[in-house]
């Protein structure tokens, strides 16, 4: 069963180039949308106690920007996932 694609808190991860979104939303188009969405859902579980109604709009778009920059730099699914996890650990562990 494929993981549903993530959409919420100003982040959309999709493999559908025709996916609708509103201005200001970080949109990640990737053939690995299910895997990247799985990663976001896992990070959500890990950092749930640190997230609230206001800071989630910084957390999720930041993950999207990390994914986009990493995909451009590495173009490797596992390297991208490791990069995102490392950066989130660095930036959110002390919050």
C-alpha cells in the first residue's frame, strides 16, 4: 500500500504536476512523492510534541525546501532523506 501524499501546513508533496495549490505553499514535485511523504509523516510523529498551530507553518515548508534543495543537489532518494533528517535534527532538536 502506497503512502498518501502529504498536503497541509503550507506544504504539498506530489507526483502530479497538475495538482492545485494556493499561493505561498511550498510544492515538491517528485517521482518519489510517496517516500518523501512517508518521511514527513514520520518527522511529524517524532516532533509532534514540539509543534503547535503556529510553528507548524515553519516546520513543514522548511522540510519541503530541504527536500527541493537536496533533490537538486543529490538526485538520490536516500541521500535526500538523510539530508532532511540531519537538518531537521540540527534545527529542531533544541526547540
